[in-house]
C-alpha cells in the first residue's frame, strides 16, 4: 500500500496505523521537508510531486494507493494553486493507477456532498456546483470528476468523504489549529453553525479496511460526532484545562467579520483564515451520516472529546501549546 500526503494529519495517521499492524506501507512525500513527520517509523519513502513528476513507475508495485494528499483551505482565492494540487494531481495519479492496474482510494471531503442537519444528516449524495463554493470545494469536486472519468476507463477506485478531522500527528498543524485557538484566552467566541468532528485514527482504520478488500459501494462518508461549534469549543477548552467559557456569536456578526477579513485580504495581498467564505460556512449546520460505512466496512467513529484530548496532549508534548 502506498499513501500520498503522508506528512498530513490523515496520511500520517494512516501510515502509523498500518505500520503498527505490520502492513507493508510506503509513504509518499512531496519533498524531504516532510520526512520529520515520519519520526519513529522505518518504512520506504517516495519523493515526488504528483502534479509534475512521472507517476506510473512509482505506483506500479503499490497494489493500492490511498490518495490523502491535498491542498486544504476555506476561502475563494488561489484557485490556480488548488487546481494544480487537487485536480491536476488527482487526475494524473488516477490515470497512472489505471495504467498499471493499481486500486485507488481517493480521499475527498464532505464539502462535495449535499449537506444535512443533525436531525436529517446528509449521505453520499454528490452536490452540484454551489454559488457558495470555496476554491477547495470546487477543486475537490473536479478531482472526484477526474477519478470518475478514469473509473469509466477501467480504474478500480473508491471515494471517501471524511468529516472534520482531529487527532495527534497534526504536524503543520492543520485542522488542529481550531483546538489551539479555542484554548487561548479567558474565553472563546463560537459561530452558530456546527460540524461533525471525527478522530483521524478512526478514519485511518477505515481506510486500512478499504485497502484490505474491495468494498461493495463506491463512496463512503467517514464522519464523526455532530456538535455545534459552541459545544465543540467548550469540549476543546475542557481538554486543555481551561474554563469552558464560550460566547455564542450571532450570524450577522460572523458574516460582518468575514467581509472585514476579505477587505484585509485585498489590502494585504493574503486571504486570512476569517473571510466571507469561511464565515458563511461557520454559520451553517454541516452534518452527515456514516451509516453506510459502519454497515459495510466496519467504520467505528470515536467520541469527539477523545480526538480532542489526544490532539491536545500531542500538541503540548511537542511544544505547540
């Protein structure tokens, strides 16, 4: 098995779960800078840029390629960068896997699906292009289309849609920045929306199960515990040993702050994390059901607080917090 994006939260979790179980796994990194994320592991490493380097020879002996590599961000700028790293890279990898007969497990996102609520969560139904799409969501939707086109040509592939990932081995950090931010200061402010918080290790175990055998379905949601952001931030502060002081913010204030972020981005030349796209998403429910994955591949979501606690402990041990 070969894992792209082995320096990221999910890819790093997957290679560690695989290595711990004695599964032969090769870590795919974009450059040597990512090698520090493999500390404590002894496994083969491939160094290559998915968007530009030759791929067929690198995947011909893999058997299964789990494609975790992606550019992630919630905003509307740098569409060219997202297209290169998410669409072009996936298109080239899917084509290479088809050419050599390797099976592909493509890690997409729930952002490409029809969103649901806590009471009526979404499933594996793809959504068409939306006016509110971020550059990331657009690129991941196009990446899925590239995989589907190669399936029509004979590629053996499965697409998975994880929720909001948390856990240890978040070296950058990526989604774990939410925990670090929530733990700062005497209180934190929460937008009115919600999300499904899932343990990266549980998602990695599901990916390992998919790599072990061909599943009956071609898509799976791998989501987690449905929480409002106010509930999630309270738990994050709890695991960090902070008073659970969370102030709910009205949607209008969040949206206004997002537009202020857009203005700052135009002035500074760099889109901030708080922008109009991120603000709009933060005000919405964003919930999905993993029922198909639970029934067909044995996916076992873990409580959100478990993922938060392990992530926080890992951050503290490594000096992030």
